[in-house]
């Protein structure tokens, strides 16, 4: 699959729905060194770090907050050292493709931690402040996709069966003369998570 992706532009991803069991969630925040502050932030909070921190461009931030995305960020003094975003609508897959996020799901994306501040549980703290923030929905579940040969992400540590993610089909694309053509398995379509061309008309779902 790695060779097919590199040389033929053929990419296949598993779609996963996380269990998000409320009774498994620890109501207490993770223990983080006291020199760090983690909170939900807005555009104004992140504007000073545009083009100074990897992944934070003005265009990206304007697009993210235009669609009411959530961001949990960690600071050490005045330095931004970690961030991660939640999205509940369309999200960018590539310069040609978007992914549709179904209703009552959230998609975690654009996570980053400064290399000098890893192993401090900052990503767990960011997830905690987003999970218990003002937009928390007890019936909401998280969704993500992983390329089929991304073994470091697929071969995670043991999880209790009640906490394991559920595989919900496949999504991907094939590149023909530079154009990325998306495809989605029947199960992924049934869930409502699909790859589609960037300029396609947003799909309306009825429940």
C-alpha cells in the first residue's frame, strides 16, 4: 500500500468511531507540570503565533474559527507549546479533497506539540479541556481515519473491549493525471463519513 500510494497515488484509509464511553472517562484532569496552562482558545489568542508555530497560518486559523472549530492549547509562560482542534463539519483532507463529518460526531485534527515539551501529557490535557468544554455533547462520539499501512497508529496498546474503536469501512482516493478521485465504502457512506471533491455541494442528511 505504501508503494501504491507513492507511485500510483492510490490511498486507502480505515474509518474508526471511538467508543467515548462516559463511564470510562476520568472526571479529573491529567497531571501536568504546574508551569503549563491549557485552555480553550480563540482566533485572538492564537493570532500572535501565526507563522511562528508549525501549522498555524492566518488562512488556516480564519477557516477553522469561521466554522466554529474548537481548539485546546497549552502555554508555557508566553510560549505556545501544544495545540489540537475539534471539527464538526467538513474538514480538509488534501488540496483537492474534503471529508464530511456526520452529525453528532467530532473529528480531532491538526495536533502539534513542541519537541521540547513532549511526554508532559499536554495532548491528554488538551483533549480534557475540549471534552469538558461548553460544547460538550454527551451523545457525541469522535471519528477518525488512518491509512491502512500506518502501523504505528494502528498497533496501539491494549484497550478494554468496551473502550476499543469500531472500524466503519474505508475511504480513500486514486490519482489520475493529477486529479484525486475519491471513493467510499458502503459502510462509511451509511455512517455519513465520506471523502469528496473540495468544491462538491455539501450533502444534507436527514434523521
